[in-house]
C-alpha cells in the first residue's frame, strides 16, 4: 500500500484555478511511481468567497487546515478586492498560525531556460533565498490618523525579535553549510538605524557558530544590482520579510519568468503544516484563457515532495520540467511560446511517465 499524505488544496483566484489542477495531475503520477499517494481536500477560499461572505476563509479555517500535513496554494487576488484584504485575510494568518517562519524561494536557471541577462551560462544561476516570513516589515502594528485632514498621517511599525531573526538565520546558515558555505545577508543598516543593525548583529552571531560558513553582508540596493550584474556570485541569501519579497521577484525575472518561480512557506520543525505556492500572482488578465504557465506551481509541488522526504520524486519533477523546457517547443506565452496550460501539462505528464 502506498504511503498516503493529506494535502489541503486552495486554488484561490484567477490562474490559480488552472495551474493547481495541472500540478496535481503531475504530482499524482510522480507520487504513484514512488509508492506515495495524496489525498487532496479542496477549499474554495478566495477573493470570490470574500465578495460573497466578507471573509477570505471561515472563522475555523486554521483549524480545518490543521488536520492536513501540507497546504498546496495557487494564488489569491482579484480586481475589486484590495490586495491587503486578500493577504491579511488568508496568507499571513496561515503563515503565522503554523509558524511558517521560513519562506524558501529557489532561483535556478533550469536546463532549457535562457536568462534575459547577457552571458549567463547554463546552470549559471542557482540561488536559494531564505526570507523571514513571520515578522519584520510585515506587521499590523500602526494605523492611519487624522483621516481626511491636512494633517493625516500613517504609521507602520517593523518588528524584529531575537527569536525571529535567530531562527531564520540558523536555517540559512545550515542551508549554506550544506551547499557552498557561502551566505549573503541583505541589510540596510546605513539608513535604517535600529532594526537593521539588530538584524546584522544577530545574523553574525548565528553565522559565527559555523566557522565553515562565510558570511557576506550587502546593502539591499547593492545586492539587487549585483543580482543583475553578477548573479553567479550568490548561493544562499538570507533577508528580512520585505527585502526577501522584493529580491525574489527580481531573481525570478533574472531566470526568465516570474511564472516559473516556486516558493515554500516552511515550518522547519514539521510541527505544523507547511504551505507551497508559486511566486506569481493570480493574473486576472489571462485567467480562464488557458494561457497560464503551470511550471511555477509544479516546481512548488517538487518543493513539497522534498519537504515530505521524497527527494528522488522531487528530482523527477524537476527533470520533467527541464525536459519540457530544453527538448520540446512547448512553452507558454511568458516564455515566448504559444502553448496552452493543457499542452504544457500533457508534456510534463509524458516526461514523468517515461521517468
């Protein structure tokens, strides 16, 4: 009997409803080849639900998700629902309730991809960005004052705790030690006088526990420039919530398309479900047209397989993705092709069945 895992599925909005089923098809085939099975439970939590009920998810949504081992998310966001409503009504509560304090975002130039940068060789970009995912600049502390008056102002507080910085830094340091031993930390301590020097101090302390890891510190603006000018210098990057969010969208563009970039919201201790989702948004402009690129969702599924303890299955998914990119002409519009979501999915299924 295959080992079965309970997965909560939230397709969400827009193209999420197209790429999630595509990725599920691929994952089911790969899992079966490795004596694994998934029990998928789908939830309609989305902006459409918000428009009907006034809530992105029900009051007991977290408790419903708690019954599952992992969460597979598509995308949320749709015109008419402000982005902060969709984010704070679903994603951030899930990340915080389940202590998903690591947001892991690979940026790898897969075989068959061409970077928009000049002279980047095959495999010349292989970066793992470790983004702090539970505090930092994404805090709900603050408010708007004097609304509608000439003296109106907004106050937004950043929150950096020693526990929060230590644990994400330790994850990044351990990850760097398992790879090249090189860790880059994004900071802005020359301009942000309290939180960033604190971030620097704590990251240095944690890195100092592992002498085999070489820590380099970059002001985030310089780091962004170097991601474009010399991406091959980076291996593991650790960054605060906001800096990591921005840098990873840039890194996704550097490997060719934000439509293929994956992410994992991890609870490293595995005491709670982790959540896997592509970096791209809901793309309402192409939703329902069959044009969406499923590769970001599929790659996120590979991260889920790896987190569940199936590295060989995860590698099989990535090989299938690289086969489609490098050995077929089947590409969606964001990668310069004309293929549909269905056509890309069918090529992926053929590739994983051939193993």
